[in-house]
């Protein structure tokens, strides 16, 4: 997964006006108690970030 796909998925599920703010503020335990933005900046792959986001916002398995 590329960064662009991660952001497109976040935009789709959270709305383009809110997804960036959410990703800057939502601390996720599975990302080492970092926000998605912090995790990406630390070198965590977009695929790992998406898996943590997917679980946090409780999306259906089809969205994995």
C-alpha cells in the first residue's frame, strides 16, 4: 500500500475535511501510542498504519 492509497481510504471513511485532522490527533495503541501521522513519519508502513486504523474505527472485514 502506498501513502496515497492510505489517505484515499481515510478520506473515504472519515471524509476529506476530517481525515487529516483525525490522523494528526487520534493516538492508537497498536502504533506504539502514536497518531497515524506520527507513525508514518517514524517509518511505519502505510499498510501497518491502515491495519491499526481499520481496527480502531471498526470497519468491516471487506474494508481491510
